[in-house]
């Protein structure tokens, strides 16, 4: 994914193992809601969020993504910068 300055409020959508270089990570405004919809797919589409268990979506189903109301606190080790 992209390298983003730590204090930059954003929503980052990163495709995993895309089959073409035309599919790139997207850095979006934090208040935007992203809607992914499966149109005509011969098979189910697997969606994995934050490396957790995947969920299958079929044709006509959609997924809505928005920023959580609470921040995530990350652990930092040492004096390294981003």
C-alpha cells in the first residue's frame, strides 16, 4: 500500500494481489463512504478487511465502507519514524 504521513486523516483502500497494474491503492477523504458492488461475476468474490477472515459476495451484493467513529491506537517501538 501507499506510505501515508501518520497525522494525515484518510481512508485507504488497497486491493490484495490485483491481477493488473491498473488497480492501485486509493487514498480517499476520511468522510467518504465507499460502496463496492459485485455486478456479473461467474464466481463469488472474496472480500477480506484488515487481514481478517474473508467474506464471499455474490452478484448483486454490495459492501459499504466508512471510517469508524473511534480511532485505532497502534503500538510504536523505539524512536523510528514512519
